[in-house]
C-alpha cells in the first residue's frame, strides 16, 4: 500500500476511535461508501517523480511528540506542504456527513483549555464545501467569536468585496481560519493577538481535514500567520506575498490580510492584493475583464 493510503487509513481509525471515546456507537455509512471501501487499496504507479516523492517523504516528515519542548520559533507539527495526499473521492452525502461530524468535533474541542474557557463560539468555517477557491485566515476576532462565523467584522466586509470583485460571492467559496477559537486576551477589554505556535499546532489538523474534504483547486492564504500554518514554519508575508506556494499538492497564493489593507489604504497596497487575486483567477481559468485588470491603477 502507498504511504498516502496508510496515512488516510490511520486518520480514519483515529477519527472513529475519537467518536467511540465520546460514546458514539453507530456511524451512518452509505451503500456507495461501503462499495468504495470494499475496493482493493490503490496501487502506486512507479513513475520517476512518484519514486522521488516516496523516497523523500520519510526525510521531510516531522514526528515531534506533543509533550516535547518546542521553542517559540519551532516549526509547526504538520504534514509537509509539498507532499500531496491522495484522499478517496466521497459521494456528496458522505462528504456532507463527514463535514458535519468534523464540525461537531470542533464545537466541543477543549484541547486548548485557555481558549475553550474564554470563547463564546467556535468558528468552524463557512461557504461551499465543493468550492474551487478557499480562503484561509489567521484566527477569529471578537465579531467572529460572537457570531461563530469567520470574517464578519470590518476585515470580513473587505474580504467580501474582494471576492465579489472577482465575480464570485461568499456562497461560492469556502472561508476558514488556522484557529477555530479566538485567541484569549486576559486583562484586555478589546484587541486581538497572534496565535501561539502550540495553539496553531494543536488546531491545524482540523483545517487539514477541511481542505482534504473540500479539495479546492486554489487556496488563498490571508496574512503571514495563515501562510505559517499551511507551510508549517515561520515565514514573512512581505517575502512570499504574490508567489505561488504548494500545500500538499494544492497551489496556494499568499497575500495580505484584509486587516492590513484597513490599516494601510495606499492604492499601491490594494493593487498588490488585487494582482494576487488576478493570478488566482487565471489559475482557476476565470474570465477577466479589462475593467478588472485595471482596478487600482492610476488613470
């Protein structure tokens, strides 16, 4: 069996064991899914590229114990971004059920006790679970924590405008965050803080599962923390912005967070983000009008 198949099998067993530990005794499975599970494991075609990936994979995987000491700049514990993961296609009913089960797990998650005790709501994600385009942000803010939906504050309003400028709507894409809880701010009446490395490492598997279920053609990473979460290591958004990266075989575009544009409303900065979105539209083979190409250009 391929490494990817074994990884998927391990993840499935872990998910079922988690359900069992919470008292779940029955899991609904469609006939289509049962037929798919009855099929033999996929064989890996030994192309030169495939052999290289298989040979390199053990060297690139990091297996740090959750209890081991990690400094503040230690890389996140996650599947390396450059190794694609083969996930069997789910029928629509099974996919919706898997998404609902994942949402339930997130809703009761207490892996970060300080975040679980201070949150009002978990912020799972919103949009089309069959979307070709997915946006990944940093973490919920106060408005998101209040409503249980990502990007609903001022930054969210700007993101909605950016999405609409491409010809899409929030219903056409999927929006999620690296963290599903708002980072707590003890002693502060307002404001936000960046998630810690440990918080991101703890929560990132939920995002991995979302992406594996949605299978977007393109991911847009909004801000440095989102890029750090997807790549599994600290990076500089100023350095990577506008340059295509890869998350487990899926291209993703790092760009500025909408909150940055609210702080810096220079036309040149808005144009940079829009150029990134034009590249995304081209990657998705979306039509681009002359008007769209000329947004934020001086007349």
